[in-house]
C-alpha cells in the first residue's frame, strides 16, 4: 500500500503526491548518456502563432505515429502533444516521407486547428460518464489507416457543484475527490479525425478503468488508473504501462504501482483490456463498476522501490536487446552527482531527474527483470521547482524516448508505425516549462524539446 509521501509529481495538468523511492545511481555512468549539451526545440509555444488558443500547450509526453501518405510507401507523422482544454490535431510539417526519412524534428498544429477530441464541462458531471478532462496519451496503428488512441480521463468531484460527489467544492484541485481512468477513440482515416468510443453521446466507454466505483472524499486521493506510457505491440497483443491509484474498497496490497495491461491486436472499438494480476490476466470493466472485484485488478511489475516512477516511456532497444524504461525521480533525499548533466542553467543543485532502467521482459507472463539500476539521465526542475513555486526557474516534464530511425528498426523488416524501437542514437523528448516570471501566460508557455542520446552495448558482466 502506498503510505509515505516523499515528494511531488505531476500527472496531467497538476501536481499529485509521489510515493516511495530508492537511491539513484551515484553518477550518470552506464550505457545511456546525453550526447547534446543543449536541447533542440521541436515545438515552441506562441500565441498567436504556433498555438491554436492561449491555453493550447503540451501537457503529456509526446507520442508520434505514422499514418499512410497519399502514395504507397509514404507516411504522414502525427503527434499527440496537447491537453484537455483543446486537443488540436498536429503533424510534422512538409510532405509525406518514406520510412527512412523520418526526423521527428518538428510539430505543427493543423492550419484549421481541428480538434481530435473535446471534453465535457466538469459542472454537474458524474463519475460514471468518463467524459470530463480528456488527454490523448497513447496512439497505436497496425496498418497506417486505422488508429486507436487511449485517452486519460479525469472526474473532479470538487468541480461538479454537487456535494454528493465531494464535500469540498472549490476552484482549486482537491485530490480526495479525483477519479482518473482511461477511455479510447478511433480513427479510420490515418489520424485525420478521431471518434470517441461511447455507450451514448454523453457517456464514454471505459477502456482501462479501476474496477471499483468512485469514493467521494477519499484521502489521500486520487483514485483510478492512469497511463502516460506509449503502447508496445508484441505477439498479437498491445501492451501499456499503467499506474493504479487504489481506494479502501480494494485490498491494500494491491493499491498502487505501475502495472502491465494488454489487449489483442488489432485494436479497435470492440477492444477489451486485461491487467496482469497475481499471475494471471484479469479483464477490466467496460462499464462503470457497481461491485468490488474479488480478484486484484493489477500487480506492480517492478520492485516497490521502483514501482511508481517508470510510467512515462518504454522502448525496445536493438543495441541492448532489452527494454529501456524512462522515469522520473523527485525524492530530494537522493544524491545526484554533478556528473549527471543539468537540463538548463537554473537547475543548480536540484536532485530531481529524468532516470532510466534497462529491463528484460517477458510480456506475455508479466515478468520484468531489472538489468541495470536506476540511473540519472538528466537533472531537472520538476513542477514543484518551477512555475509559480519558483518563477525564475525553467522546468522539464513528461519525458519520452524516441528514435527517428525506429520505423526501420523493427525485427523482421516490417515498418514500425508506432516508434516502439530504438538504436544507438535516439532522443530524449520532454516538455520544457518556460520561466513563469518571464511569460505571464498562466503557465501556458511550454515547449517540446529534445536531447540526443548515445547508447552503448552492455558489457558481459551487466547481462548476468
């Protein structure tokens, strides 16, 4: 059970408690290092300009996918990089490209600022509708035409105006009345448009949801399931890393951590997701739950000391022949030495960092074996050390590892349309939080940036 708050992390648009923590590797030594001194800007906020509205800013890890172009062998690169205020369609500028010409160097909003999905108002909403606060987080396509998207969903009882759903009605965020889950949408035109999977026009179908009903005023909160990792396809299934926040309705031993969830490929409107729990795959609800499950909904895949941190990004690396998991370390009691580079000049002696582990995974059996220890990749200022809290600081959030060469790295010669693989020179992407004191944009001024990485093979001793 998650019991001790040690620091703060952000999920979606705000800060929530972070639990647990193990010491970082004392130096940034290992097979993965940052190879570029300064980040490259992939998308820079400006309004009017690049943003479709003043509050149009990136609020999730960036997720590209490839849709088929107008001629065989060409592709349009689309991006998920937005927020619940307006999920505007985005793509790489320029003409469609072949698989070996992908650069992942630029994002642009489409000229007409078309919305892929829209959220319903929080006022008078109910938890069983799953339709307020939608963040598109994880796309997947098997053919470049039909695209499936997982969407982070938030119910805020404190914003409903109804004491039935929360005794504390406030304009600020009140985590004990937050219920987060995951819904989905599909596209049948290579990502041009998306349609929410719904039971009716004002009720989205849960895709990956806590199999327990909402509990008002549950401390410490929040409750539910949230996903910020990409989807990885293997052996006829799509897998994703999901973090569960439980309630007192579930067994304490199963109340938190990053879990493994899967659904059969190809993904579509009838897809049903299962979570790995206690040595078996357990079906997750497709309607709002009315009963408490007798089987635990999911089991953490990593040791307790690591379980809550590695939820942002995973990539199968063909140099290492293992998965790389990217995470966040915010525990200020940990020591990150100066050999781990700083993301910007305002980082100073911050002990917050983007970190990684290398794991060997048998996805079908839900087994993850840590090959290398948690290691610092880049020291940062997270949300708690930037924005209104530290207005002069530049911050970083929402890391993801992406390799522009991924489309031609997939074993077997098939084109990887979902950027699941990486080689010797991928990039670390992140959302840069520009200094609050300089922007006067209510924390909207956020850019997408990337650092080039260098990956070396593991030595024999490290693979035992």
